[in-house]
C-alpha cells in the first residue's frame, strides 16, 4: 500500500484555514471571568455575587467574585488585566480616567468602559434637634462623624467640607459606632454616604430627637459644578419619618465597568443578561431595584462599551452623546 507524502506547507495552510473558520464569537468567549467587588458584608460583595451568578448561568461563562478594598483597587486590577469586570463608584472612576487616582500613580485610564448603572449612593446628613443645625454651614466648628476614612463618605465629605470652607472637626470610624456617639452627645452631627433609608439614620430617628436635612440650592450647585462625577438626587418624602418633604442632595452612581479589550459580543451579552433579569438581581440585594437600563443616563462621563451601546440601541434607550463609544 502506497502513501502520498503531503508537503509541510499544505499542513500549515490547512491549519491557518481551520483557525479562520472558527466563528469570531467563539474566539471572543473567555473560559471564565472574575468580578472585582469589595470587602465582605457590604453591598458590593453581595450585589457582585448576584451579577456573577447571572453571568455564570445565563451567559454561560463561569464567573467568580474577588473581594477587594473597593472601587479604587478594582480600577487598578481592571487596568492591569487582573480582572475582567469591576464595580466602581463614579468619583474614583473619574479620577482614574483623568490620571488623579493615587493607586494608579498618575496614569490616565482612558480604556475604561461602562456596561450598566448599578445603583446610587446618596450623601446624607443628620444632627440632634437641640444642636440647632439645619444646614451644612452649621457644622462649622462642630464635631462631625464622617464614617470610615477610606469609605466613599469619609473620602468625599472630607474634600467637600474643606472646599466649602466648613471647618468641622471630622471624626472617622464605623457609622454604627458614630450613631451611638451622636446619641450620647459626643458628636454634633454625622455626614455619610449610603443607601436609603440608611439603617443607622433610621435607628437614630426612632430613638432620638434628630433632624435629617438636605442641601441648600447654593451648596448643591457648588458641589455639582466642582465635581462632574456627582449628580443631583432626591430623598423622597417618607424615606425617613421626621422630614416634612423631599430632601435634595447629591449622589454618586455605581457602575459595572470593563476594559475596552473585552469583546463587543461579551459586553453585549453581560449587559443584556443583567438588565433583563432585574427580579433575580433584586432577590440578591434590594439595591438592584435601580439596576435598570434607563438609569445608564446617570453616567455622565464613562464611555459605554460598544457592546453595551448595541443593547441600549436595541431597546430604544437614548444615550447622551457624552458617553457614546
């Protein structure tokens, strides 16, 4: 029996042809992914588990979460290719894109891309009723709890009060401990950032005579003008018992982001899967009630990933020019 010898060159050509015949989608699908969240016990960690489960079960790409120190570290991990997805707050994202994030050592992260809006983190204020405090300006010269120093509230309230010329004596620590300190007179007020109703504020309201107040038009305008990552936010009447109406304040939205190296198809599938399974997400954490397609307009500066943009166009969400790919 004779055998015909096939030249090596033909094997090479056949191998190249086989590679080219593989569908682009198959090449773009990773075997697994990682999602950077935050420390255990917080909303990020719980919410992130919900997203990972949706991606694993619906997109069918096994996805695990990685616990971190929060948004700033998440951006470092994403930029360096150590994670495929990251949860971030608008403030650190803005700083990363502009080369102002300390952990990125001045590097501008221009490849950051948004997939969907998660939920807002509003900034809130409370004081004892007998402290005669009804505005942020009244905190001047007083002892004010600002939550953990490395947290969103501690980081940005410290900056903003300084920029407004409010010389408060800021104390840092767990918000639960600070609520106790306010109750026994060791603090004159608390500024924080968190979901509504905030458990610590609600507890103080039920046990103490306190005032929960909003921002004046002037303060609101000043913060929004100087901080393009902040958005106007209304705490609806009824969220807390004591306010007589809506309270105006600012918030930072949280976003799911990826690097622009993620394939368009993968970004599309992830965005579609999460936004079309809101009930499932909400069963993981109530914060996901705001994980809705229309809330992407609360992103004012992070460019959308083209894959995410394709999904929003399909369902008729009008995307502002500022964040179009």
